[in-house]
C-alpha cells in the first residue's frame, strides 16, 4: 500500500516537472527573443539549476520541498535545452553551424553519460 502511494507521488512529481519544462521552454524562448539569450540562460537555466542543487543538498524530506525541487529542475531544463540551441545558432557562423550543433550534442551526451 505504502509503496504504491510513493510510486504515485513520484510519478505525479515527474509529470509536474515535464509540464514545467514544456512551459518554461516556450516562455524563456519568447523572452530571449526580446531581451537576448545570455541573461535568461544564466538565470533561468544555470541559476535555477544551482538553486535546485542547493535545495537538494540542504532540504529535509517533504512533499513541498520535493515539489520545489522538481519545479526548479523542470524550469532549468526547459530553459537550458531551448536557449542552448538558440544561442548556438546566434554565435556559430552559418558554414560551421551543423558541426557546431554536432559537437554541442556530443558534449551534452558525454556529460549526461558521466553524470
């Protein structure tokens, strides 16, 4: 009974995270079209990831803290995934853009594997 309850809670937290990631991808992408990419990427992507990591290491277990951590995780991921590619398109010369995307994706994959 308790295991089923925990499993349901974890599933709902991941659904919540994915909804936040979807929302933040669009919102931060639109914001970056207006004010530039580096500020939203630094604050919404890396800043929220740092805050999430801090909460993860310092918080006591509670549903509220888990919700906050999953919110920050979703917001950070949505921001990072959408703005990373947009920023790369802005800074890479057109003749090497495909190679640049390939290198970026390779490095992302290596980092994901290592983590």
